[in-house]
């Protein structure tokens, strides 16, 4: 079998790359040892959002009285919610298979191994070995939850997000180790469903990777919802004590829980797939080093997604896949990593794009900042969600928007306008002078842009 492009990995990077390659006339094959869709569809983005949609409905029921709706009694049937999640995942997975057939993308289920540039060996689940000849290889093998042995992972009471997504009941007490995106989303989900949740984070604050003001405000919101947060402290040990789990902190404090969720980052799937044997250069964490066109140091071998030395986000993997294919087929394309939106599906939602004020100043920019609170927005009051704000960071000299940060209702949808502004170099005045429909949540973006110049109307 001979191909123009062979893609190892069928996640949001791999399958998108394959479909685009086929659309551009290339003969392409995808090799995937697990289910199509990768972590994002099967054990990440989609299943968590399906569960969080249920949590949002519970939250709505809890707040129904403020709308004059009295709900006398309700019950969360978590197994049915989990079953709905599984059906959504299966349906979307079938959608990828349909798109492969529609675009004439070949698909081989099995583990891919790069024998040499231009040659991929595939071992199928039945043990059969096939060899693929290809002009180009795109590595898109993704990542898995990172595990530290001292944290006592056992897959039952001490788990990663993989196992937590398979739960069919809500734990009474949940300890979340790691206050990053995954940890905060699961804390939101299970605290809303009735769990007593504690987050332990080694860094001084939860969500240390985002705008510090937004992170502080969200920490306050999470605490008000009943989640206990312990920051700047290390877990010394985790032990299973006959059905209960005891976590001992370095300060001697002991936390007891029914379940412990480890959410401390991701480990990269770059081992035992032939990279080092082929001379592909890796970084200290095992990440594949790529240039601006997704090329490795070995001609004909490209890499995209979580396995690279860039950003670990599904939509980044897809963008890299499109760029890699375009480059292979004669249209060299880059990805603008400064304009990548990042979304956190907590309650309220958080979304960011571009440079924080601190990052911008570190790069030598003089900045102006505009803020607008949802508390001052009519539509936010109408839907009963007034927590949060929009924050815009702009270059004081050119007025170009450098970053947008949102905490509030539908932040993950609203960030698209911010992404467009950062990617296209729009100014705060251009956003402010664009008429935004009233009453909408999007008006908060316009008002924050006006606030950059001290001309905000409603706050």
C-alpha cells in the first residue's frame, strides 16, 4: 500500500489532517489503535461537556425560583446522564467514520510504528503486521493523563480523568489533585451534583496559566459554591484505607475522600513508535520538536497536536493538521499561537486569547486595559448570570488588541470575537465602533473595548 500521506493517530489533529489531505487530492491513510476521535472525543472535551451540560441544568433548577419557577422536587439520575454522554460520543465517532468514507480516507485500526522515513508498520488487534509505504508521515499520537506513583493511582479510588468519565455514580467526597483546567471542570461538575469537593494545588493559585485577576475571581466563585481550595501546598502521600482514601499534605494535614482525581497534566505518547530510531529530535519531556510548518528534523516526518513542543489543545491540533497538510502539498502554512483561544467549561465559563497584561509588558509593550462587568449588562440580568467580566489588553501606542479574557455566561462562545481581533490585528476602537446587537452578552465586548479609552457607557 502506497500513500502520499500516512497519519498515525485519529484524534482531532489526525482525522482533520487526513480529511483535508483527501480534499486536496492526496491519497491518505489513518492508523489508529484506539477509537477514532482521540482523547478529545472519547475521554476529554466531548464527554466532559456532555456531563457539564447536565450540571448546568441542575444549576438552573437550583436557581429557578428567581425566575418565578418553583421546582418542588428533582432527582439527578447520574447513570442516565452518563449514558447520554456515551451516546453522544458514539454518534460523533460514527460521524468521523462517515467523513472518512465520504472523502475516501483509508483507515487501518492498529498500532503504527515508523520503521523508517516513508515506511510505517502497523500491528492490528489480531496481531497481523502490515507495511505502509508513504511519501510523508504525520505523527498525531496525542497524550494521556500524567501519573506520579506517589499519588497512589490505582484506577478505582485514585483515578485520572479517564476513569472519572466512566463513573456511574457521584462520589460523596472528592479530592482533586491539581487546580488546572481539568481539575476545575471536574470540581464544578461534581460539586454541582452534590459532592463535597476539595482541590489541592501546588501553585499559589488555581488556574495559574490564565490572567491572574480572572483566576482570583474564579477562585472566589468556586469557594462560594462550596468547593474547598488549598493552594501552595504539596501532597505528601495518598493511601487507600479500606474504601476511603487518605491524602496527607506536606504540612501534616490529612484529607479523607471517597475518590481522588489526579489532574496534574499530560504525558506524551511518543515512546515506542520509532521516533528515536528514525532520528526524530525530541525535547526533555519527550515532546517532538517541530518548526513553524510542523516539520521535524527528519525530512518527510511531521508532527501535530499534544506530542509537539507547542500547545495541548484540540483545536490547536486541528489547526496544525491543516497547516502540515498544506505544507506537504505545496502551500507552506503556519499557526499563530498568540491567537489561540483557550476555554474552560466551569460555571461561570472562562475563555482567553492572546497575551495577558503581564506577558505583554514582558514583551516590551506599553498597554492599556479595558474591563466591563457582566453585572452592568442587561442581558446578563435577564438570564440571571451576572458573575464575571470581559477584560481587553491593548497596545497603548497602536491600540491593537493583544489579549481578551472573559469570565462569565457563554464566555467560550464570546471569545471567538476576541480571537478574530487578536488574529487579524484589530484595534480596540474597531471593536468599540462595531455595532453590537442589544440586548446581548456580546455587548460586554464592545463596552470593554470602549473602556480601553475610558469611554465605557454602562459602567
